[in-house]
């Protein structure tokens, strides 16, 4: 191999291309060996576990608040889906991709909310058991 100063322009381009391809192949092999990050990212995105759970001190209104949370979650979901369909009908969109993505997002949010309510419900049940002991 000759020094870069002694190579022609075409030889430099070929050498640079070979180096870039080699680096990309090495990175691809490393990525393949470590596992599919994209699939893991999608799995995390589709997770319905709430990412943050705030637990307040117990009060006598906990059961009522839980019921109001359920009602609010249901109402918010229905309102969002109605909004999506309203935009779809009013705008006469050429594709339904946006509404489908919005609907899926609303469903994921609803499922996360339901899971958070279930967790709160279990916490309240545990508190009630502890008080009865």
C-alpha cells in the first residue's frame, strides 16, 4: 500500500469507501451480537406499566377518589376517540394513518391509566388489611 500522498484521487476514494464499509460492517456485527435495540425499544413503548406512581397518605376519601379516577379515565378516552373521529370526518383526510396512530396512542394511555388505578386499588386494599390487624 502506498502513502496517501502518492495515491491517485480514485485510489483514495476506493480506500475511503472500503474503510467506511468495514466500519459499518463491524458496527452491524456488534449491534447484532448485543441484541435488537429497536425491538426492545418498541417493547418498552408498548409497555402498559405506569412509569410514575404517586402514593398519598391514606384518607377517608380514597375509595371515592379511585372511583372518580375511573370515571375520568373513561371520559377522557371517549372524548379523545370522539375528537379523532371528528377530525377524520371533518377534514376528509386522504389517509387514515393519523387516526389509527392517534387511536392506538389513546388506547395505550387508557391501559396505562387502568394499570395505575389497579395498583392504587391494591395499595388501598393492603392499607385496609393492615388497619384491620
